[in-house]
C-alpha cells in the first residue's frame, strides 16, 4: 500500500490581503513547519505546487525529519510555469518529483491535482484555497481547514457541517482551536 498523498494548499505570506485577514503570520509559518514534520513522521507524501506560499514552510518541516521514501514530495504545475526550486531540492533531490500538466493556466494543474490527493490541508490563502476546500468537501476527502489563521481556509471551516460533511463535530471543533 502506498502512503497517503496530502495536498498542501494556502498562503500565509505576511502582508498579503486575505479575507478574513491572515492572523499571526509567524505563528502560521511555525505551524506549517510542524505540520510538515508530523506528516513526514507519519510516512505521508506531499502534493505541492511550488511558489513562496504555504508549501515552502511545510516542505521545510517535512524535509527536516529526513524522510526515507524517494519522491515523497510531488510537485504539479503547468508546462511553462515551472516553479522555482525549493531550497531543499538542492540538498535532497531524491525527495522531489516534478510533473507538468498540459495547458498554460496554473489552475489546470492545481485543481486537477487536488483530485489525486488522499487528503488536504488548508491554511490562510485566498479564493483558490476556498475553492479547493469546497472541492474536497464535495469529494468527501479528509480535510484539515485551520480556521485560526484566517484566509480562505477559515471560510472553508465555516462551511463544514457535521453529519453532512466528512469531518465529525469534534474534528471541526479541533480545527478551530488555537495552534
């Protein structure tokens, strides 16, 4: 059995205008690194899209644990929109696998990739984060929407309904707890 593939979606860049407003960017970055480390310790794989967004902090925490499985970080993007390398790619190239989709719009690779994931983590972010969360809810995908940090993830959390969506009440409450 292959290890679960977890999509990492959001943006916790300080200074970015999000609705609701990003709360405590430094704390969000630390939480993202801790999530990355925990995912690595549990043997999960990451689905990322590159860029200076949430993924950078999650990848940093993930790689710090020194996962042994090659290609445990899968990057999806559209041809011609190749993301810059993560700093960790230079030191741990075997952990990364890049895959480009046809098309020129970043949304093609982004939304198509969501359906390949076994679960999704949302933090901060804007409209794409909100849409990704709704896709995950509709697909009854395991979801972690961290409301504390604001952005699209908080809006997704607000829409979760115990008994109707996959998370149960206790899980929805846990997602809203302070980090």
